[in-house]
C-alpha cells in the first residue's frame, strides 16, 4: 500500500510538471526550465485526510492548510511579500489556538507549565516561527522534501496517524522530480503546506516534552535562528535572502547529491536524539546542545553571497 502513495508522488509530480510546462506558467523566476508550485500535488491529499477526521481541530487545520496553500500558490505564481506571508501564518496560529480553547500547556521534562497569555504567545511564536522555517530551508533542490519525509515518518511513529506516513511516501515520490537537478520545485505552496502540517503536528503533542520536539526539529530550528541573528547583526531585513544556510554550505562543499545525503543524515540524527530523549530523559539534552552548536557553526561558514531562494 505504501508504494501506491510513492507512485502518487511520482506520477502526480510528473503530471503537474508537464501540464504547467505546457501552459507556460509557474516557471521559476531564476531558472525558467524549472516549474514551481509542486506542493499543489500534496495539497488535496492533506485536505482530504484532515476533512475526514471528525474533530473541530482537524476542520480548523484543513482551513489553515487551504489558507496557507492559497497564499503559497499566489506567491509561486506572482510573488508575495514576506511580511504578508508572516501575517497569514500569524492568523493561522491564532485560529489553531482558538480551536484548542486557548489552553495548551508547555511540557518541560516531567513538568507542565501553563501561564495564561504567556503560553499563548509562546505557541503562537512556535507556530509562526516553524512554518516560516520550512520556507527558509527550501533553498536547495530536495532539502524540503527530504526533511519533511523524515519528520513525517517520525510523527507516524509517535502518533500512529497514517496521514503522516502517506504524505511522507508522496514526498519521497516527488523527490524523483525534486532531487538535484530538479525539474519540479515545491515552492512556497509546498513549504507552507508541509511546514504547517509538521508544525501543527508537533504543537499538538501534549505528552511529548518541548525539548524532544525541538530536538526533532533541529535542522529548521538552528538554521532559521542563525539566519535571523545573522541578518539582524548586519542590519538587514530578516526576509533578505542569502546563501549562508546549512544546506548551501553542504551543497557547496560536497556537491548536490552528497549535500542532500548530508541533509538526510542531519535530520536522522535529529529525530534520533529526540527519540533517545523520550527513552532516557533530560540527560540526552547534553549531546543535543552539542548538536545544536555544531549545526550553528556549520551555518556560520557559508559563502556571503546574496541569492534568490525558492
């Protein structure tokens, strides 16, 4: 059955690529031979799963996926300001928290913390930050889909929800067309839809300590934090594109294929540390912190060249 969903990704990606190429739309602004918006292959599948779940939260999530998917499609077609996209992710976060009744404790180790207003602010920043972080890491062919496939597979292990496994399988199928040199780019449609699905899934895991969630999300977490700090230090807009991300360093040092392999290994180590935390407790945060420092150092050695990212 799982191979069927891989096939959906392969043939769905091919069909989308050929149709858009024939219509002459959604061409990448940097490389017109590439087609943007490949995330549209994933969008109906995710909506179908969410709308079948008989809960108010899943209905809200479906609405948020549709909203961010529409914003992504518009951005892939003609471009949307980073501030506008951030505003839509903020609205999405508020809608999700509203569907949860505004009560979502923060679990640290074995303790649960709930401080009215402060908790809501924290989870809003968590959602907005990580959804946009998946957009940030989508700067090289294959990076977004490889990261999403690993994180979604881990979410399936944690929750048993088949939607995550099936979307991961479709992502693997899409990698056929998105692996360097890519013919199909996921674009903002893909990064926002996958980012929203993965972020909301980690947000809605009350039994999982916050530290384990952050360890699993180490790659987008560290890359985005170092990027924001770097741009603020230089007096640049946080939406200023550059080529100093972790994936840019890996691809420039090892080439596209081995760079993508390194991205896969980084994500596997990250979810491995998260799972070790769940098994053995807070002591795992020691190697976890070392891991974050290594990733931050890796981001700091990138070439200081501006470029347009997907």
